[in-house]
């Protein structure tokens, strides 16, 4: 690598760790958002579907 290996390999390792951390944080946030959505949907009353609401017209 022409003497640049001491700079290239650590920077590659740091980038890998950062990207893995970002992926983990994103997946955790997604799971929390999905759990909050499920809780909100469970707490709200059931809604009628469009096909049922417009069946009488």
C-alpha cells in the first residue's frame, strides 16, 4: 500500500464499526416505533373498512 497501510486499515475498521453501530441503532428504533404503533392501534377503537361503510349506498 505504499506505506499508507497504518492509516488505511484503522480507518476501514473505524468505518465498519460506525456503520454497524448505525445499523443497530436504526433497527432498535424501528422495533420501538413498531411497538408504539401496535400499542396505539390496540388502544384505539376498531374502525370500519371502506367497503363496509359504503355498502349501503
